[in-house]
C-alpha cells in the first residue's frame, strides 16, 4: 500500500469535526487535534492520523470517557496526583503539565503523577509545553505491556516513552523516545505496509526474534507472549538491561507515584485502560540566570552540530532539530497518510455520519484484504 499527502488545513478541519462530533467542546477539540497533528508534522507517523482509530474504538467501546474531567486528588506546593477518570489522554496530560508548570514558576519545580488516563499521544508535546515557558520539561507514560524484559518471553512493561525538552537557540532541545526499540505504532505501520520487521525489534511467544509483524501484534493484542525488545535488544551484551531499566523509570513516575495501574495490568479492564503518566517542570531561575542557562545550552548544542563528522557523513543533528525541518516541509508540501489509515478514516466517517468525500476529495479507497487491524 502507498501514501497520499493531505494539507495541514484539510486534516486540521477533519480532526476538528471528528472530535466535536464525539462531544468535545471547541477548546478541548483544539487540544486533542494539536497533539495528534503535531506528531504528523514532526514526522512521527506512528502517533499521528494513524492513531485516530485507537481513539475512535476506545470511545466506541466505552474505554475512553469523553465527558470525564481530570481531578487533583492529592497536592502539595511542589507536587500533585491527578485522577483522569478514564477521560481523553491528551486533555488529562495537558491539564497535568500546566499544573507542573504553575508549580515550577512558583517554587522551582513541579511534579505531577497521573492515574486512570488513556493514550496521550507523543510525550514530547508536553515536555515542549514547559520549554515554551522557559522551563525544562519532562514527560513520561506507561502503556499496555509490549516490552519483554531482558531474558523474558512475556511483555511486562509498556513502550514507556520519556521526553525531555529545554529552551535553546535556534532550536529547542527536544528528546522524545520510547524505552523499547520501537513503539507498537511502528509495528503497526510496517504491518499496514506489508513489510517484514527489521531484525532486533521483536520477539515471538517463546522469546525468539521475529520479523512477522502480524504475528507479533496478534500476540500483544491477545497477551499470548512475546512483544517488542527493550532499547538495546534482547541481550545484556547489547545493553538490553538499559532500555528495560529506563522503562521502569517511566513506570516509577507514572503508575508508582500515582498508585495507579502498572503496565502489565493496563488495558485489562472492560471500561478503562488505566494508563498512567508523569510530568516534571524545572525552573532554571532557581539555579541562576535563565538567560545564561539558555545561552549555555545553545552554545553546547552548536558545538555538537559542528563537531567532526564520521567518514561519509555531513551532518550531526541535535535532538529536536530534524523535527523542526520536518514540520516546515509538511506544512509546505503536505502530510503523508498511509492508504490503510485512509480506510480507517473512512470507517470513522461512516460511524460519525461524516462525509468522507467532503474532506478527502477525489480519493478512492484501496482496501487491502490482508490488512490486520491490530489496534483493538
């Protein structure tokens, strides 16, 4: 299957209408679609339009509760615990990071741990919320168990991404990465494209390496064993224990501090996922002059970019730089969407009684009978 490009304006209007149809007011719809489309604009296809089916199915099945609002259930001057009541993950996450930012501006640091939420999109969005305010931001989340711990054969930890952002020139520092080799969404994209998985990504139910995307995804969905390798692969020799350990760090700040649901128990309930998040904001003013901090970081990032290149290479990127270029390109030239994702968007339109052809003029559905719906 191939790709078709759509303008940001087209996808923005489509998302706006979809989320308002689901009952979100305009403010909340804008937040959700901004997180979603930011992923596609930054080149993170696994968490962009192809995630629409996850939210659609979650609402349809009663796992996501659109009318619920996040509630602070414990609070101190520097910390808070938020119960999301199974609402929309993007709204819960934005609410919680705003609270961490407010605290950091007052007392230097804000730490907020969240329970009973849902998939919140890209972790980097919330870390960048803090850096846009001149702060250092950290966000993390647990998820349905897809990571097989080092020398195991059963998924016990989620992709558990960790993102950190800080203000710098000419680009902010923005590091956002799962603690698995890749996310589940990346396997879904290979599955939609009918491609075998690269080596050292996934394990079958016996803990053996597998290149079979449909089989691995079916095992994850059915909790039959196997899953995705931690960062570092499947062996301590290649650093598997490091990705496994970082996955646990995300677990500490999300499900442990909030007394929420650990990864291996998320998505096992009939009426919620139980996903948990963690957010931290740190104010550089409490360490000296914030302008000096920004300048100091900017200078080091510049030296990194200008440092000697390996043979055959002409560019060293700093974290967040490629995303700036990707955003510019997609705003000018369109956002690529997989044909199988278009099938999902057509189904979504039918469910909500929206006119697919109104948004995606001239597009003909190309349904692949081999496509495996791995989202639910």
